[in-house]
């Protein structure tokens, strides 16, 4: 038996978002998922959209009590731009939203849970897509900063922890490259500009935070899905493919957020290919000066890359980043078969070492890590009235083993957040895969603790975890 001890002030928590938990009640605007569901409900699992989600808008007191029962000492969620702001151009406030978010923040604090607030979780107002092209527009960047300023003015007296974006690369890939988020475009040049504008929005929001923050202990960061790209072989072609995939998927936002500048090698490639973003020296200076205080890292599965089937200098081909790499499916790996994601906990250690060695050992936490499983009612035990999700407990233990290994070697990791506290709406997958410590019957909105919630409470109470020899061997 191995006992892993973590720091006593470690963040043991979970993450969700406004659009995935609150429901659409009393929102003045539609975000891209609200609108996408309206026009194409058939794209959503079983035709279930975000209208109700897990009803956090109406049930937040009960939900937060359940989160407390699961041992969470910190919870990340997001403030919805589409809820808080009435007039998107002038930034007028919606009174009901101000009331709601104040009540939510106060309830978290009253329950002894640290509220951590993110400002953008993929959910740009759809009107700004239709009017300006969304994140293609620098005017939308400034409207986002206006929204951020309102959040800091309203809530930073109590909220110490802020994040600008969650997984900005998913916004780029989902909406502008691979068609899994509205507006479902395939346009490499627009994708590159959107990536730049998201980084500019993050830096400008950080600048606004320095001006409007009311809490001397307040900090602000960004949440990135960092995933090492492992080459399919030791061939130079496969290693080069994995290297470019890392530049695009990881280093673009990581370098700009932590170091204040984009990776030189990536900029050179984008310039050579004629797709480099439009920028100004003043904007680049804003990015240089407004780096993050700390970092959130989302990790679910590794990326594996190999040399692309066709040469990157093929002719008359629209630009896409994957002209330089191809995803590689390694045989014989452990899988979460329901979700189709490889399980490779060691990648978290590799991430920890990369941050330690290449990014000044900046303070960071695991801001999302989790296992989505379909048809969890298969594991329901009527005697205990709970879902016996032992697979989730094992998943958490294995990942914590490598988090602990990184910390033991000097990595500045201060927390672990599971995705997610309560089974949530997951974009077009809706409720197909369940990730929560707490289950929800989406028809009755009845919520119950899973077996993993009791495990997580003990984990948080003791800040330690026991692993059997068979588990450490994994």
C-alpha cells in the first residue's frame, strides 16, 4: 500500500460552467449553443439541449450543499456574458443576473467553498457572431473586456480567483476548423485570427482586472487544455509532426499567456504560409505586459501524432494546421471506450515537468480531469441508492499518482479539480456521457451522490490517497 500525501491547503474541487449547469431561465441573450439547439435540435443527443441543463439557476442552494457533501473545498464555474449583460454594446447589467450571481457566490462562501470564476467557456453571444463574426472581430474583443470589467466591479470583493478563457483552442478548433461547435466553419485563416483575438481578449481582460479588482489577494489566469503530443515513432518525420502539433495546440496560448509572446517558430510558419493574424505593435505590447498570475490545466487524454499522409507543400490546398501532422491511434492502449478517449495518466506528469522546466515553474492546478461514461444506470445499486462508479475512483487515483510525482519533484501544482461536480449538459453530446460526482435524473431533476463523491470527500478531508500496489503499477 502506498499513501500519497498532498499539501493541507490543496484545492480539492470540481469544475463546471454556467451554460452547462444553469439552464436558460431568464437569460436576455442566446449563446451559440442556445441558438444552435434552436435551429438544429437533431444535432444534440436525444434532442436534449441547454434549456434546463441541471437547473442550477433554480436549485443552486441544494446543488452547492451536495457539492459540500462531496467534500469540495473549491468549485469553478463561469459567469455567462449572455446572462449578466442586457445591452451587449453598452454593457448595461441585467438586474436578475446580478442578483443570481451574488447569491451563488455568497452561498459558496457560506458553505465554506472557494468560488473560482471563469469568464468565457465557449459561450459567446450568438448575436455577436451574426453581427461581427464573433471572435473574428476585435470589436467583440473589446465588448468581452467590457463584460469582464463589470464582473470585476461586481464580484471581486468576494471572488479571489479569476480566469479569462476556458480552453480557447477548443473555440478555434470547434468553430473554425473541425465543425463541432457553431458556427461550424472550416477556415484555417479565420481560425488563426480567432486564436490571436482570443489571446488579445485574455490579455486585455487581465489588464482590466489589474485596474478594477477590489481584492488585494485576487489573481487571474487562463485555463488551457495542455496535452503533450507523443510521436508515433522515433522517425524524424513523426517527431516533426508531433512538434508542430505541440506548437499549434499547446505552445500558442501557453507561451503568449505565460511569457507574453507567441512561439517564434509558429509565427514563422504561419507567416510563410500566408495566414498570419492581423496584429498591431500596441496589441502585441498589451499581450507582452499582461501575463497570467497562475494557470489552470485541463487534461483528459494524450494526443499522438504522426507524419501526415500527404506532403505539407501539396498544391491548391486550403490552409489547415493538420497539414503538418495527423492524429495517430496507437494500438493496445487503455481506453474509456464509451467516450473514445485513451487513458494515459502519465501525461499529467509530463505536463508538470514541462511547466516546471520551460515555463518558470508557474503555479498551476489541474482545472479539469475526468471520465465520461454512458448509461451509468448500469452501475446503480438500489440498496445504497447510489451509482457505484469504481472506475471513476480508479481514474482519479491513477492521475493523482502522477500529480503527486510531479509535486515531489518540485512542480508548483496547488490543486486538483474533477470535471464535474454534478452531471452536466455537454454541448452536442448533451447528457450522453456522465462525468459528475453527483448524478442527476434530467427528467425529475433529482440529484444523488455517487460512490465517487464519498471517496472524494475522504480525499479532501485527509488530503491523502491510498493506492494498492496493483494501482501504482498502472
